[in-house]
């Protein structure tokens, strides 16, 4: 019963490097989300995918791209990492029906030096 | 977006004590959740509670949607309750869950 699985758990990047964070869910959910959490703050939405084949910007999309690969997988890409992108990244999913519960992965701690 | 205010920001309790955490929303929400972020950073779902009252063991939550607030009650606190408690809400049909900045709870033996 994996739920939402994120890889990797930890990553250190140099400024200017690129990387992709992976997320997969096995709950047959339609909607998937990427959030970031900075120290002392709650989570903020980067991008979401309401259903397979669609993606939309959230509150803080600059510097990121996403791909909804299929119903299970939603990836987040940093094309040219910056120190300001040092954060903990969470993926989430929910059924997509109105007013339903969201479930979160275990997070990816990213440090950009 | 919706502004979410949580209080208190920090709380230190002796093991066995009870506590109430509060979450206020700037606008009506129809999708409200409480989470516990444990010391390892995992976000654990506590309650999905757009309205009414729910109980799960020593924890219970009440949402008064018409007055735009929710309360989380922790009774007989244990050291394992330590961590940060977040509430988050979204308007009907909206995709973005707006989070508060959390209440950091420390339970000491």
C-alpha cells in the first residue's frame, strides 16, 4: 500500500545543474500536485495536474516545469537550479472529484549550492 | 488566494496535558484538512473535515464552516505528538490547498 512515492529523498545540486523529481501514486487518483516547503512556512503549490494530459501553474511556478507522464506519474523538473530553490518538495494526489482528501508523499529535500 | 492563520505558533506541553489548536480562514472553504508533520518531515493526514466534528483516538477536530475556523483537540498528549500541525483549505472545486504556517508542538516527558 505505497500511496504516493517520491524519488529521490535527498539531493544536492550545484547552481545551474538540472534535475527531475519523480512522483508516482498507486491510488488511481486523477489529480496530482507539486508543493514546496520552506523553513517556518507552510506548503505552497508549484504546479498541478487536474487530470491526465493537463497541467497548470500554482502560486510559485517560476523556474520549474512539469510533465504528467501518465495517470500514475507526475514529474517536476528544475532546468537550471538556483540557491532559492533549496527547499523540501512534496508531491500529492487526490481523486479529482470535488472536495476530496489529498495525500502526500514523503518529500524530497533539495539543496542547491 | 485564501489566507490561513494558525494559532498558537508554538506550544510546549507536559506529557498528559490537553491542547487546542486553531485555524482561521479568510474566506469560505469547502475542503479542509489537518496534517501532522513529524520530526522526520512526513506529512500525516489527521482529518479531512470540511464541516462538523470527527474523532480519532485522542485527537478530534471541529470545523465551523459558516464562521471560517477549525479546531484540533489533542488530549492526554504524548511525546510522539510532537511536530508541526498544519491546516489547509481550498474553496469548492479549486485545486490549490492553501496551508497555514503551522503550530509547532513540543511534548516534554
